[in-house]
């Protein structure tokens, strides 16, 4: 596959130190210039595809019916075999079709019962996978880190994490990230551009094919915890989730899709309005001073503002997952567990405690097993539902905070 020369898009990428609002504005510009959202079938959910078909002359009911048929044909269970039964998921097949691409011509559409009135609009959409595998890094624990190359040359990473009952995919939402958390490798890259909904979905298409080729549980769980801040690309993330959870397409249960945010409080309500997915909040400190030192977002949205947004927006019966990365002698004292318990009081929640992984700041180290156990015991003693999340893929740079994307395949410059 020849990669288009879009170096002008990458050249204007913001740096990690840019203000988040400026970074997001540049990211939206890069999305428009480099990814052509809507030109590909996977960029559409059922609603936007039906709207396109209405604009092509179809009635509302006919457009909706055709959209459903097309999504089932392209992304439903019968589409699994296109990428799983012998297809080369690393690149184009011998006939030039992208791996997993459905039959996509006038006879194929006619065979689905799609009238000729809709053919031109549908055939203008590219049904293929827009990403290719640039690197595979298998871990000793059977985790698989993937470096994926977009058509403009941008690199992102996804991580396939097998489990006894289901396989999980860690999904990226941006090329880089503007949020600059001090413990995260992605934050050092700055924001290059947003991913389109189709590029988000294509990570799942590739992973679904790979999971089908491996012996183990099927891919049933998605976590938006890869590269980028999903709430800084919320429109594309929500459109991708609607397609991924559509029962005619990928059929992921909404309860098996989790979106993680650093705490962009003013996007919490729009998130819950736009998707039925679960929410995770990366907290990582028990007070504003320490949180702001490692997470610049706290200067814009304090912990009090974050909690207020959660309390106001969390749907009835739902709970929020707090992620608390534990750093040795920084946020892991028993008294810190007391402060954390006081903070989450009144919210229906669970706390995932995550011993930190090696990252860009050597001063941030994982705690000893004894300090980890003491922290968890103290937090649990307050009645807080607590789970320790053990690292997966750490030996290949695929664990929490380690995804580096473009930096992995780019030789370092002169010192």
C-alpha cells in the first residue's frame, strides 16, 4: 500500500506544552485536512449513513433499511471471515482489496436488496481497512502490542489483551495527546491529529481478525485507554462507539465498552448523552496539589469540579470507574487512601489501583508490594470497592502509560 504524502499535516502538530484548547483546535484542523472523515464506510454509524442515503433520494424508511443491511454486510458476524479465514491482516490482499473488505460493487449491493437509487452514494464510500500493521510486539504474558500505520503515515498503537473469558482491545483515539501527563509516554508526543471514527473502528477490525486467528477467548471488550484523550475527540469517539455497539454490526455490549478520560469535566454530560458506554476517570492523586503536579488538566478542572460533574451526570444505576496509578511515596500512604475514600464518598464507583509502569519520569516508581497491599487494605476498609489491576504487556511497552506510537519507529535525533 502506497502511503500518501501528507507531511504538512504532521508538521503543524502541537507540542505537549501547548494549551489544551489550542491543541484541540489544531487537532480538529488536522482531522479535516488529513483524514477526510465521512469518505469511508467505517466513518458512519447507522444514523449518519441513513442521512447520507436520504440525501441521495431515499425516503426515511428506505434509507434506514438500507443502512441496516449495509452495516450487517460490512461489519456483522458474517464479515468476520473476510479478515479471519486466511486473509493477510498485515497488508493488502493479492487482489488489492484491504483485509476484511466486504464485496463492494453494484452486483453485491443488489444481492443485498439495495436499490439502484442508493448505489452511487454507497459506492463512493471506501469499505476497506485504513490501517496496516507496522509492527507486532508479543509479550511474555500473551499480550500483543500493535503499531498501526494510517494512510497518511501517522502511527498509533493498540494492545490486544487475552483473558480467560474474553479478549480486550485497548483502543487509541488520537495520534499523540495534548494533555501531557507526566507519567505517560504518549503525552510527550504532543497532539499530531485526531483519529476519525473509521480509524478507531479499524483498530477493532484488525484486532478482531487477529483474535480469531489466535487460540483463546474472542474479542468482546473494548477500553479507550490507548493513545490520546477520548474526550478531546468526543464526536468521532461517540460515532465509533455507536457503530461498534450496533447489533447489526460489531455487536459489542455497551457494558463492555469503557472510555477513560483524564477528567475533562465539561465533556462528561455530553458523553453520557451520546453513548451508553462505561466511564473511567484517571484520578491518580488524593488532592489538587499533587494531581496538578502530574496531570496539567487539574489546573482547568479541579477535583471538586470533576466530582460535581460526575454527580450531576452519572445516569441512575450506573457507576464510574476511578483509575488510581500508584507511585512510590508520592500517593501511596495510608493517609492518601483515607483522602481518596473521602473524595469518592457519595459516588457509585469502583477504584482500580494500578502500580505504575516504567515511564518518562524516572522519579515516579511503583511502590513495594507491601505498600501496595497496605494502601488497598486501607482503602477497602472504608467500604470502597477496590481492585488491583496488574500490568499486562509491560515487557514490550504495552502497559498503561507506555504507548509511544510515532516515537517507537522514529530514530532519536542528535543530542
